[in-house]
């Protein structure tokens, strides 16, 4: 694959940081964007990101003006954008009848509005050149909603729905759009969930994915092949699709997966306490 110019949101930690590092090591040019400027700068220093190939950019994905400023600077510094990767996200556990309004606002604004604004801003520029690729990070929650992560599930359903529709809007313009739906990933976002019983189902897999596993799929499959949608891993993705097609089946399986999740959650708590 020839060198690309990519824009990665949520680049200060988790999947975004790992992705940025791998892309830079492969010789690509990367705009590494995050709302946490100090954390982003620290990550760039600690991981020795090459200064001639990376542009560190403050970005609040909820703000249209931030997107325009960031993309204008990106294109004037590194050149025309080839790939937009909307990675930034936030998860705050909570049952439907208990979730705080502020938690609703933050998750919807970052996870949904941020993806929509980022897709739109990138697509406008890509459409002028008749090419480009936009990658939106969803979740297996995009297929199988998790009780206790109710608002988060809703936002990730929205990410998938928006991406699939946007893919058809943009296909005639030469722009490919992909939604990537990983299982739970070992990131600061997952760490937050360890203490919440509401989040037990997020731990129902045999183990959480490592960020490197998601990054490998992004770099080795998604970027070269530009598929419409991808689940990680395939096996859990198949289960999620089955549940999505038969919600009543999900109700029957929930007690089993919740029990598995609680056991795994407790094991992780003990490991971290030791």
C-alpha cells in the first residue's frame, strides 16, 4: 500500500493511539486528533511519533468549527486527506431509568454527532477529488444492544445505521465508507466498566480484545479492502448478528451471558486488586 494521509480521532489513548503508532511506523502521514491535548502530546513523546509525519491536532468532535479548523490545517500541512478514521468514543454505564441527562448528552454528542460531523466534513473534501475512505468505529453493540449500557448501545446502533446509509450516499462520489464493530477492547473505557454491575454483559466474551488486535484488522483488512462492515472477532460477530435478527432469542440468552460476564468481571477485579 502506498503512503496515505489519514486523520485519526481519539488518538491520545486506546485504539486511536495504537492505530496512529502503527500507521506512522508503516510510513503513512497521520493527523492525530484528540480533545485532550496534553495527553496527546505525552503519547506522541512517549511513543516517539516522527514529527515529520504526524500532526497533533486539538479536536472536540462535537463542534463543527473544530472540524473545519482541523481539516483545513491538516490539508494545508500534510496534503489531501485519503482516509478519515472516526475512532473517538465514550461509554458511561447506566440503566434506562437511572441514566443521567448529562451522560445521555455526552454519549450521543461524541458517539453519534461526532461521527456524523466528521463523516460530513471529510466527505465534502473527498467528493471534490472523487475518492476517499471513511472508517467509523461502532461496536458489537451496534448489532446486539447490551442492557446496562443502554445509551451507549443506542449510539452504536446509530453509528451503524448512519454509516450504511452514508455509504450509499457517497458511493457515486467515489467514497467508500466502512463501519467496524469490535467486541469489548482493553482500553480506559473498558477499565471504567469493571466496577459497574450494569456493565457485566460487556465482559461475557472469553477475554477482551487488545487494541492491537483491532488495529491489525483496521490496517490489514479494512484499509486495503474497504469493506462495508466488519465485526471483530468473527465468532462473536456471528452471535451478535443472530441476536440482532431475533431479539426474543437475546432475551433467552441474556441470563447465560450475564452470568459469564459477572464471573469474568469479578476475576478481573481480583487480578487488579492483587
